[in-house]
C-alpha cells in the first residue's frame, strides 16, 4: 500500500526525562553527582533497583538489577530509598517548565510528556527551536542535574521512539521522507509495546529484525498481531497520524484500580501479609471514593516464597527479586459499593480461602485490585438506605485522612502495617495528591 507524500513536518514532540528518579536525587544532593547511584524501593539486597544514574548504567547497573548484584559490581554505589512524593513534585514542576514553552498534550508516565505542535511550529527548524527551549526551561526552572531526550515525529508513537534513540540529553527528529528507513536499524524491543514476551511471539512467527517487520504489508501486519494493533502499527511506523481507519479504539474509561507490595522481611508471615493487604485495601478504597467510582469486584493476589525442596515438588516461578515462588489469586463479585467496611468484609472472605500448608507460610507479595469500576453518575442508587451508615463513616474517615494523612484513621486490622507499603511509583501511573498525601 503506497502512502501519498506527506509534508516534512513534525506534529509531536516527546519529552523523556533521563534516569529521572536518580537525576532528582542528584539534583537534591550535589555530592552524589558524577557518582554511581541507584534508587531502591527498600533497603534490602533482595530487592531491585528502580532507577540508576548514568554513572551506574555505564557499569551495567540498570532498572531491575538486584541490589545485592549492584553492590557486588560497585561496592561504593550510593543507594537511596525512593520518595514518591518528591518525584511526583518534580514531575509537576517539569511539566510547568515545559508548559512555559509549549502546551503539554499528554502525560503517559511520570517521566514522560508529549506536546502537539500547531501550524508553523511543525516546520522542522521551528520544532527544533522549541525542543531546545524546553531543555533550557527545565535546566533553568527545575534543576541543572535534570536532563531530557526529545523525539520529534509526525505522530506520537514515532516521537516516543525517537526520544529513545539518543540518550542522555538527545534530540532526534524523524521526518516522513525518512521513513521507514530511518528506524530500520532498531531492535524489535525498541518499539513501544514490544516487550520480551511479544518479541518471543514475533520471533516464533519468523520476525526477528526490524527490517523483516517493515517489509510486511498491512495485511501481513494484521495477521502478525492477529488484531487491529497490527494495522495501526503499520501506519504509525510510516509516519501516518492515525492508523485506526475506523477501527474501535479504547474508550479510555478506567476499569480498575489497586495497589500491590513486595513486603519487607518482617511482614513475610500470614499475619503480616494480612495487615499489609488490609492497608492496601484502605488506600484503594479511599482512591475509589476520591476518583468517584463504585466497584463490584475485588481480586487478591498472594505470592509465597519456597525452599528448594518445595520448589522441586510444585510448578514454581522466579520473581525478579530472585525468590522462587508459587502464586495464588482469587476474585470475588459483590453488590456495587465503595465503603471501606463492606470492602473489608469481602477481603476477609477472600483471605479465608487462601491456600494452607507448609509451602504457603512465607508470603512476600500481596496485591489488591478493585475491578468493574462504575462511574458515580452511572451508579444505581440503592432502594433502602444503608442501615449502618457505612458510607457516612467512610466519608468521615476521608475528611480526617485528607487533612492529616491517609493512615490517620483506619480499622485496627492494618495497625501492624500502618507504616509499611508506602505509595510506590509505577512508571505508567503518576501518583495523585489527595489532601496532604500522594496515593
């Protein structure tokens, strides 16, 4: 399929902060600049680095490297326990610095943002000038240790790819006249949305290089992915603004929310895991109300560490922390609600059905997810008033927790884990500040 010639213009800029968490720490602590540094979720050798400075990356220490291994590679590495509130604040400050130059159209993650260019801004010299001004604005208004790579392209997908092509502090543009040959040298894993599993699936179908992928026509791309995603990708990689062609796209309506946590060693008991699960639900229920949803389903996941003997007897998996483990999960459906007490009763019912036995006595991971979310304006009001005023109780708790911190008032079951399971940053989800806390 031949595309009509497109003018050589850039429609999107994608701003990608380089080693964001680590750079924030080096901004806050000038004494750490120029030194290998890693941000970790907790100070334990069995956990993994969630960010690494470029000095650490040059030593092959990166996101996902086990802390114990990082210390072996570089005994002098600086390890800092991450602070989600600080990173969220810096993300907001960087967005404001970008906005001084060009409006932010989309924020896909805490360390990324994209800008849509209009009119003559799309001309390559002007787009490049805007990109350089964004870099300078971040430097002047946020901090000299914070650098970004910027990709310019005719669509958002390609702009993200371009932002990864030169790091740190890069600036790459992909013009329609250069496509798709300008990306033929990349690896399949360089494509957003192509991880290890997808790459293995493509390899199994005979696609091992970008050249092979780009050689496929639109029908071939559709068959390769067995979905409309293949059609869209075919168009995007050739510079088209949209490859939807009338195909249905995601509504963007949130379907679930929840929290998960790899527990500190002192909580890796059935009692400790219950307290942590209780806290995770407490946070999720509060978010549910703050974001104006009801829920009708809850899923709980537990992972249990195994000894070598236990792992030999059952089908075991290996966690990124290095632990050999088994897993269990269960989902329960119930009448739509959003008060903490009702949700806690559901959690208690699920928890009572968790597996028993010697191999299920060392939980190290717990996740609680609320599903089937219903926007408040679509909720069918109950015919009978809540006799126990559970909704009012939750509303009162929220008022106090918003003012003084989200663990100020809670049910007794989470007391042992009150200070555990702090909010962690998922790169695809930016923590939102509710009252004095981020969640």
